[in-house]
């Protein structure tokens, strides 16, 4: 039997089929990057229309590639938030219709929980068993937070330890890249140039922000403003060597803040009640950055911690991670008529509200 995952929170339409042990049988993604590139970012109305065009053909193709039938799908998991409300409604409405027509339960999944569990997915075979407790760093174009996840004794408790107070790290990559003339999405372009450059904080003095109240929250808006100011002053877009050094320094400053906050949180969490985390997971679109992955592995060796990195195919928005998160929340599956889409949704927020008014019966 399978769990079907549907993801339409932003600019990727994705459908996946997973076994009960987390084995990914099929994970299809229709990317919209080419449609949004001329605008330098995601246009919500275009995203919604693209989801309408691609979702049902992807569903049919997923069944074909997996050799599965609708009778073998026993649960549906769909991203209910956070995200672009129009895009979310496409996926939620489709999942509701399928769930009701087939008489099978629907799990409303938080998109961030999908990312949070994605490092435990495998390209082949069953998913890696979740540890009793682990930290998860979720960093993407819209989100930057660190979570404490407890799965011991059949529980699933997720606590947000920090957040970004303004821009997310992926958003900062994209906006600065756009200013210096690099194409969307900006993160991979900055990484490519940064590898050819030299991080020089004297030439480009990017600060690492700190809050007066000793908060461990992230803040990337100051780095974004500073980067734009230095890029304008030094006209880095006109000199390839200067642009490479600029990208290297900018990327280094972003990651320095990330590890500064992680170090503080790690010291605090080591003093918490057992079981203490022995693993740390990195997830989200920015987790595909090769420099960050190398630094994260080095941090893990330094602190004697297992670092879980998602396969790059699972870094971007995808339905496999939504289906896998749905497996963790399958006890909450219920009546599709009670599922709603939320543009804003904290981890641990609303999923399926209320009680079912009538039992679901698979049509004969």
C-alpha cells in the first residue's frame, strides 16, 4: 500500500508515492523556474495557474511509473501551509476531491515539517529511522529556523528554538544576487562565483548581527542592505574578480551567523534533560549549497554529532518529503472536508480541525 504526497506551496508542482516504511517509489517535480525567471522571483498568480496545468498529469504519471493503482493508495498527504494561498488551494482542493472520492483519509501536512524530516529519506530503500531526539535546521527562501524534535516513546514533539526576524537566508541570497545582475534563483549563482573568490571581510566588512537581549534569532536584512550598499559602492557587477570576492565574503557572512546561532543553541541544549540529541539535520533549499554542506559536516565532526544532509533532490520543495511527514502524522488523518489551507502556519499549528461529521466510505 502507498501514501500519496501532493506539494503545491510555491513554485514547484510535485507528486510522490511512498511505501509505509518511507521508501520513495516515485517523486515527480514540475519546476516553474523558467516561468518566473523574467520577473526575478515567484509571481503568485502564475504559480497557481502552473499548478492547475501540471498537477493531474503528474498524478497519472506517478501511478504509471510506480505500477500502482488508486486502490493501493490508502492515505493522502497534502501541504496545507505555509505558502502562497492560491498555490496551496490547488493542491488542497485536488487532495480533498481524491480523498473524498476514494474514501480514504487525508493528512494536512505543514510544509516546514516536510523539510524537517527530508534528510531521513533515501534514494533507494526504506527511510532512515528517526532518532529519539534531533535538531533540525530548516533554511530556505521563505524560512530560517532551528527546531528541537523529539520522537521517543511514540511521541512527536517539535519546538522552534529560533526564527528569522526579517528576511530568510534563501531570500537574502536571491535579492542580493538579483541586485548584482545574477539570474534567479540566486543562491546557486552566488555559490558558483564564491568558489572562485576569496572572502575578504576587510574589503567588504559585513557584520554578524547580535541582539541586545542575547536572542538566538536570525536577522539577515542588515546583511542584505550592507551587501547592496557595498555592491553599489564597488560596482562589483562590472568586475568578475571583484564579484567573485564579493560573493565569497557575502556567503561567508551569512553562514557565520548561522553557525554562531547554532553554537549557542547547542551549548544550551546540551544542558537539557535526556535524551540529548546526537544527530542534527540540515534541510530546505539552501541545504543544497555545497560550501554549507562541507562546513556542516566539519561542525559535526568537531562536536561529535551525526549530521544528516538531505539528498539534493529532496532539498527543494517536493512531495516525497510531504508524504514522509504525513507518515509521521498519519494518526491525525481524517475527513478531507475539514482540511484548510493556511498561508501562515507554525510548526505544530492547525492541520485538520473539528470532528468528522460522517464516516468516510470507499465508493463501491
